[in-house]
C-alpha cells in the first residue's frame, strides 16, 4: 500500500511538473502523501491550490529553514498539557504517538494509521481492551530505546491534572484507573494494571471501563507520546521535551520565548513513513503582533501563521482584492460550528413550539455576515456535524427561502406555543468577541420580525461557561433564552465533535460545560451506542441520527460551519490541508532551496 | 535631608504594599463579591473538558479555598522569604522576591520578569535619549525662531506626534521602512546586546524612533513654552547687557531655567516606561515587560499580573522618589513640608 502510494505520488508529481513546464496554471497534485521524488520547480500560485485534496508545490527535497510565527503562545509544549489544535499539529514534529493521522491531503488525511505502533489497536474483551505493539528500532533523542513503559508513563503522568491541567481528559475518563489514583507523582507505587499493562518492552495494553470504538483516534492524541521517567521534570518538562520525532529542541524553550527545532539524529525514517522531515531547521517566533504577523507572511519574512485560524480582518480586504495575494491563500472548511444554544430551562422556550419559532424566524444570512461572509466566516449551517466529519449529512428541518427566515411559519409556531405576539428573552454572548456581538444583533433584528424581543447580554469570555451561559442556575435565574456558542472537534469523528456539546451528562450544575442546552435522554443512549460500535459505517450513521434528534428538539440553532483564510508563505513546498488538521499539515512542509 | 529621604522611602514601601493589596483584591475579592466561587475562578486554568473533580483539585492547589487574607499573606511571605512549589516529581524553592508561579505555565514569575526586563530597558533608554535630545533641541530652536516656518513645521509635527496612536505609527512604520524599503528590521527581531550589539541597535532602531516621536513632540512643545518664558526674564536681559555671547545666554542661562520641569517629567516618563512600554512592545512584537503584562492580563494569570504590576509600580515610585529628592535639593522649602 505504501509503495503504491509513493508511486501514485511520484506519477502525479511528474505530471504536475510536466504541466508546470508547459505553462500549466498551477502545480498541484491530488491525493498521496504530497511528496514527489523528482526535483522542484517554482509552482504557480492559485486560490485554494493547497485545499480540497490538492498538494501545492510537491517536493521531497530536504534542507533549509522553515519559519513559523505565533500571535500568542502555547498553553504548553508538554504533550501532557496542551489543548490547541495547532499544538497537536506542530507537536508531531518532536513527538510520536501510538497512532497518527496519515500525512495526506483532504479526506485521506483523516485516516488514522500506526505511528509508534506496528498496527492499529487490537480489540479484545468485547472492545474494552486494546493492545498495541511498538515497532523495533525506536529511539529518543539521546539514543535510548523507546519502550512501552515510556508510553505508559506518558499516559500516567497526563492523568495528574493538578500538574497538567490543560491537556485532554479522555484517557482519564475512559480508562479503568484504580480508585484514588492521582498519577505517578502522588501515588507512585499504585498498581495501575486495571488501566494499563506493559507485559514486555514492546507491548502496551489499555483497559477501558466500557467498550469504546474510537480508541485509535484517542491514541493519536498527545498524551500517548512517550516520556522517559528518568528525564521527567514535571512542570519544567515543557522547556525541553525529550524528542521521539524527527526534530528536537535546540536548547530550552521556556514560555513566551522564541525557539528552534533541529534534526534529531536518533530518529529513524525507516520507522516513520508519515513524516517526510524536509527542513533542516524549524524556527518559531511567539507573541508576534497579529497584524504584523500577517504583514510578515505577505512579505515573505515567515512561512506560516502557526495558529492556523485565519488572517486578521485588517489583512482580509488587502488580500482578497489583490489577485496576486489572493492566489497565495487557501480557504478550508473547519470542523467547527458557530451556533446558538436554546436552553429548555427558560420559559417560554421550555415549549418546543417556541423554540421552533426561533428556528424559523432566524435569518442565517445575517449570521453568516456576522462571521465575515462566506470566505472568512464560513458556509451557512443547517445542522450540527460539519462537512469535514465522517458521517456528516445535511439535515434541513427548518428550511426557509434563501436562509433568510420564514416569518409566516415562525408565527404559526408562536401561535402553537401560546405566544401569538411573541415574547421577551435575553441573548448571551462573549463580550470580547465582535462576531458574537454581531450575531446577537443580527438575531435581535430577525427575531423582532415575529415579536420575539431579545435583550443583548454580554459576559466576559473567561467566565462565560463557568459563571454565566454555561452555568444552569445563572441561565435560569437570568432568563438566558439564547446563548451564542461555538465548538470545534477534538478529533475528527462524531464522538470528538459531538460528545462535549450534546451529552447531557457533561452538564455541571456548578457551570463550566460547553453543553448549554442539549438534555435529550435518547441522545445520551445513542452516544453510548455509537461509542461502542466497532463498525465505522454503522457508527457514522448513529452520529447523523444524533444530529437529527438534536435538530428535531430545536435546542440548537446552527449558524455557520466555519472556514478560514490561510496564506502560504513564500517559498513553501509540499503544502496541503488535511481534513484532520483543517490547516496546513505542518509535518509535510518543506522550503524551496536557492 | 536624610530624614526626608527615609521618610519618603517608607512612604514608597507603603505605596507598594497598597498597590499589591489593590491588585490582589481586584483579582480575587471582586469576583467573589459578584458571586464567583473558587471553582469558577479555577475553571480559567483547566482544559476545556476538565471534570468537576479536576476543577476542584486545581482550585485547591492554587489555594482558592483559603480566605482572602490567607492568600494575600502567602503572596507577601513569598515576596519576602521565598516559597516552595511542587513541579510534580520534585519540590522547587522559589527564592525571594518570589511573586509565585504562573497559574498557566506553572513556572516561577520572577525569572521571567528578569528575562524580559533588558528588552524593556533597552527600548526605554534608547528612545529616551532620542526624544530628550531631539525634543529639547527642536523646542529651543522653535522658541528662538518663534513664528518662523521651522517653528510652525516643528510644532505641526509635534502635534501629529502627540496625537497619533503609537499602535498605528508602529505598524505603519514597519510596513513602510521594514517591509517596503527594507531599511529597518521587521517586527519581533530583537537581539540581546550581549549577543550582537550591532543587531541589537538595528532591531531596536524603528521602535526607538517611533516611541521617541510620541514623547519628543511633548518635550518640544514644553521646551518651547519654557524657553519663551525664560528668555523674557530680567536676568536674560541682564546677561545680554553684560555682553555675553548669545549662545552662552541661551544654553547657560535660558535653557537651564527651562530644563527644570523637563527633567522632572523625564524622570516620571522613564519610570513609567521601565515598567513596560505596552503599546510599543505589542506593535513591534518585542518580548518585554509590557507584552508580558498584556499576556498576563489576557490569561488572567494572577502571579504574573502581580509580578509585573509590582515591578511597574516600583519604577514609578522610585522615579517619584528621585524627583522629590531633586526638588528638595533644588528648592529648600520642600524639606520643610
């Protein structure tokens, strides 16, 4: 399979080169790993040349320095303590995990393949136990072998959320840890064999509380990166993570400081078909002023805006109106939904007819405009699952002409709700987010057409979920009938996208949950059913079924399936966007050589 | 005089304590007064899928369940005597002045502040020299040639310098001089002076000039006004009557008289900038204290906020102290106050 992929890539690349030589419009390649075996020629820029399954400027040529810039900073470079999508994308350069997303453009890049492991997980015990066997010849940057115990230790230390509060908690919640386990620092002698076993240096066994089907997705997340216990410095480890990937830190990388990665001499490419490792050196600038970052990207001073969340509003008008600049951009759809939660605990929205009135009255074109229009904002959403998630189906239960709302139908539902003249309620949004304010204002206008009077209630972003919109008591007491919300998937399948926003069991009375409005017992059952369904097609059908049920209950008003406008820096090679990252695949990138 | 300085020093220490209490109260007491619980505050410092148990553990680790006075006392103790912090596998001693460990990065704040201070110091000192020299020179020339084309042009530029926000002038100057003409360094290219002095100056040239433009404008207008007033004094006429050369009259007698308020304001401005030139550092992506403060506030990271606030307050208080002492030296009546 690997050979055929490379062959396909080589043929595609050769064709692309030929096209370029003949003056073809763009040098791109579809499918494959994005690598070509020949030399390189300058590719011609074109809008979306690295999007939708295409590879821009494919190359296998090694060397040069790849320059990233970040307008903020990592929550942590420690694989146990990071929760940014870009951090997981970038992290694959210096750590490896049991599985990994395939390095390929478009939908092919959403496939999970083995990384440290020889194969995907082998289920047993009805899907409650998964076994992985490590490849031979794996080494850390200091030349010591990577064993299954290093992987187990990485997972165990990530359990300690007092020390590593930022990282994902899926393995904490799903594995069958012993009662009172607090991680290897506080309970070093506790037997954890009920959750993880390492019978030999190459075998690791995970025991789950319940059957769980998406385990291979979980195992590509950063907490399964191996950590050598002898080199673990706890909270200081982030300053020099011991590399298991193709690059290692040059010196230390303290928070808030620029840093560089250099080649890891002990990384063996024979064990790692997913990382072409083209540049010799990778430099990262942090806390770069966001508008200046765009200017540096435009002028060729840096190659990539690492956050991958899109260009700043100030740059958009300049870039979109200049054909030469626009040709250097890509416009991917993200696994992110901007939406409005409609809590059923607030009167009169406890009545489904009133919620349906909201669904019909809303002008979704206004919602789209609030987020920046079709290019920078995204496509109008009709249901929850974004098109990039396997199992996505378009569900249009509340169709209105041109998505502008249907006043007549809305009024009929208001009548059925016993509120023929409309009603008053509040809409919450995050005060620091102008797009959410614009959304609230747009809905205020469109709902006013049927007599639903909204009062805008801005709340601070930092406490939005803990204290305000995500706090059920506050929502009830302050009549928060609508709450502007948004969610991006932790990993690109239905569970990764849906679980945190539709499972009623994640709602906490003390606040803090992203699920503000979905309390449907059927949905909880379907989630459990899908989580243990090992047949991917059946599982994906259940995700869509859940989506349908949530829409039927009208507890979520979908707004926009997000898109972003990304710019390719000058001189980049092997550039593509995969469905798993929804930004440039950082593992694949190279730089043109003079 | 010594009694005066000691009295002012004690007042400065008291001022720093008050600043720390107010900052601490804004961060902890105010949210509690409007209904925030220790858990809701701790939610800021956990991942987005954190369980209630994780939130409680983090709240407990950060000491949010303790009474306000206990939390504040712990902070003060750390500043004076240092504190022990767990890194997970080991315990680390944070030497005084220990402003605590970042809630987010869980690393000590003081070394981070020390690390960023040279950037802010480099920016402030370089810009201060430029604005002081250019501002005073332009002010003097404008005063001597009152109503001339130079005077009008200089005061016009000065007005623009004071009026334009540095965030705008910073980004525009980067676009023109760094990305258009390629004669200055791009944003975020700071090099420490001990690594390469030439690159250090090159990387800071544009921030120096941009920041200096803002202050020089004010100094030029202030110097001009002072000079116009001084040059009409009787002792200037006497100096001229004695037959002194005009250069001596202007520099030795006129400028000296006009400089007193300039020196006072210079001290305060420099003190303020040493605590972090927030907008300039942001516009030019300089990793100084100002940028650090912005990040700390954005992240709600109290130990960082406390650390950077205390350092900024220290410089402002010290600048005030020096100015007060200088006043006392210049004007004996102050000592009686």
